[in-house]
C-alpha cells in the first residue's frame, strides 16, 4: 500500500510538471505564432515594396541611422543572437524592448535593400518572448532557460513551417554534443502551436519539390564530395562575416558612421552587379536554384559579401537564410561538375552549408525532410555528416559551445570560433595544429 502511494505521488508530480509545461508552451506558441506571422508578413511586404520602388535602396543609410538610434533609445545596442544563447547558458536576463527593436530593425533592413535573413530575428524575438513568459509564470532559473528555448523553437517554426526542425534545432544549438531532452515536449508543443497559427492565418510552409536520385555507391561518393566542398564554403561564410565585423568595428568605431558607410557600400555593390538578387532575403534565388537548377556561378560569393557588409555595418537580420542562399547556389553550380543533377545538388548544398554554419547535423537532417521530403534523406545525412566534421570549430554563433571534439571521443567544452580567436586552454591539444 505504501509503495502504491509513492507511485501515485510520483505520477502526480510528473503530471503536474507536464501540465505546467504544456500550458506555458501553448502561451509561448500562440504569442510567437501571432508575432511571427506579423513579422513574416512585414518582411514579405517590405520585399515586395522595395522591388517595386527601386529608389528605396538609396534610403538604406538613413534606415541604418534610424536602426542605430532606435537600439540606443531602447538600450539594446549590441544585443543579438549570441545574447539569447547566453540567456540559456548562463541565465542572462533579456530586455523586452529587444522584441520591437529587432522587429523594426529587420523590417527596415529588408525594406531598403540590406542583405540579411529572418531567423536571427526569429531566435531573438522568440527567445525574448519565451523568457518573459517564464517571468510571468515565475519559473526558477533552470526553467527560465527552457522557456527561452521554447520561444526560439516556436518563432522559428512560425516563420519556416518546420516544427520538428525548429524543436531539435533549439534543443541542440546551444551546446553541441548535448540535447536538452527535458525541453522536447515544451519546445515541440510550442512549435506545433505556432506552426498551426501561421498555417491557419494563411502563411504557407517553406517547401520545395526535389527529385532525389536512386541510392547507389557512385552517387553517395559524389554527394560526399559536395558535402566536403560545402564545409569549405561554410568556413568562408562564417570567417567572412566575423572578419568583416571585426574590420568595421576597428576601422569605424562610431556606430552612426559605420552603418551609414555600410549602407553606401551596399548601394555601390548593388549598382556594380546590376541586379537586386543579393538585396533582402533572396528566397526567389533559392527557389530557382532548387527547383529550376539555375544560378550564377558567382552568386554564392556575392551573397557572402553582401551579407557580411550588411550585418557588420549594424543592420539587422539573420545569417541562416543567407546560408541557405549560399549553399543552394553553390550546390547548383558545382553539383553538375560532380555529376549530380543541379536541382538536387542545390538542395544538398543548402542543407550542408546550413549544417556546417550552425554545427547541428541532426537538426539539418530533419530540415532536409521538412523542406524536400524524405526520399533523399540518406544523401542529405551523408552530406551533413561530412560538412559538420570538416568545417572544424567555426560557426555563426560565437556563444555556442562545442562540448565534444569533432576528431575523437574527447570532452573539450570550447566556444565556437575560440580556436580561431586563439583563446583555447592548453589542454585542448586535439584542436591545435601540430607542427
């Protein structure tokens, strides 16, 4: 009888925890779904309006000045995705004013032709919503971190229509090598709710029609080669963004002058290439690469340059959709040289470059299924594994922690990009180049 009572008490404890997290996840999912849809519609409107009013490109420096001023007004200057990651890592507090700051800043960046994505804003706004929902529920420190992850997953799902990818991505992106299993139900519930709201309002999930070749050893080798090349492209992408950011901050220390100079540089580059393909998100270019197999040979390099200048100068947005652009156009051009269909190679390139940039192979495999279907999942998994291993310890998020070596079963616990910053502890010998 005593044993039965203990079991009932434990069951009640677990059911109570489940009810708490489901209630919180629904609240976060609804909030992120509504704000996410508004943000999605805002970015789409900004893109369409800019494309029909070319003169708005000349307003980019002015928009940049407004963004700097708005961030100073809200006292959120310098805050970004790395701060959301730190909120999970170290329990760092987040200002609710980051939500309107990144919302307005990203819309203005896209309206006036800056080259940036949406997911950086999604992770920041979602994490901020999740954090303050946790405050509303008076959660303790550890649960606050889980609530932040819920918001990240929900907002990502609302924007891209990929609830499973969003869930796994939020669970693994913070500390590579550890999956926060306790957050699966909260993150998945919030993602499904946000996804349902976005579909109900009329936002179509991101999906492409791609035909994967039949499984055979020769094609596997070709996909592996493409994955290896995508790792190099991802390293170039991450290092260019990081190097350009350091250059801008060092050479132009005044943020007002920095954002204005960056705006004029984007204007000059846009007129030099004589196309608007590299302004804004670039979803049409991604679609053409994946579904039509067409891309300019230099497209991936130009997108890297445009994105690096935009974000380094102080404009707002994310790096993940630009990584989609870079991977898709690179794969589309290089794939046929390896004997792969251009459309399929573009899809593989999109996922493999994303994987190497965020160091999340499992989430990247789920992304391939939700974007392209499950027919080519083994090919995508191979490309992700190769690109993840060969990309080293680079990444888009410097606050991300890589807990285990990519070369051996060894605990290392280093921040992404630490090796390249020269601040590794002496005991991480597996990361150092042996002379």
